């Protein structure tokens, strides 16, 4: 099974402060590269193409040697709501006054249940 990764647009690219290549993700998570690719295929992580290189993942998605708690479930809800990877990335990093901050900041702060509820509402 091949890994299909969307090409990101410049506007969305600029929402993310720091990007990691797949080998960097594997190293930080202490996983073989194949397992890191599997995290992308299983939508436990989200990666996009920036330019001509391979997939890159926002660094904030990692918390030490783990994927940020609450992120995989939120990605699943966004996918179920019909969002593609670039749209999901844009939604996660776009500030929302009612949170306050962006959904990814809320997930990082431990408010992933609230973020998932908002993501579920997108499907309606």
C-alpha cells in the first residue's frame, strides 16, 4: 500500500511554525520509518508535501516520544466530516475566538474533547 500525501498550499503552510520530515518523526518517536509511515496511513498523524520533498508533519503533533493525546481521534472526526488532509490542517491551526486560540492549541492544553465536539459539528 503506497502512502498518498496531499500537496499543501502556501497559506496553510504558513500556519505551522515547525515541520518535521518523516525520518525526524520516526527518530523522535523512536520508531522505524515504516511504522511512522503507518501512522500517516492510519490517520494517527497528518503529513503533507511541502515543495518537492517527502511528507512533513507539524512538530506540535508530537509530545515527547508520543503522538499528542487527542490528535488521532480529532483527525478521524475531521476525516469523517469530509475534510481532506489540507483542510484538516488548516482547521486545526486557524485561530478560533470561541476557544480561544486554535484547535491544535486547545488539544495541546488537554481540551481535546471540546475540539472533537466542534469537529463533529462540522459534519452537519
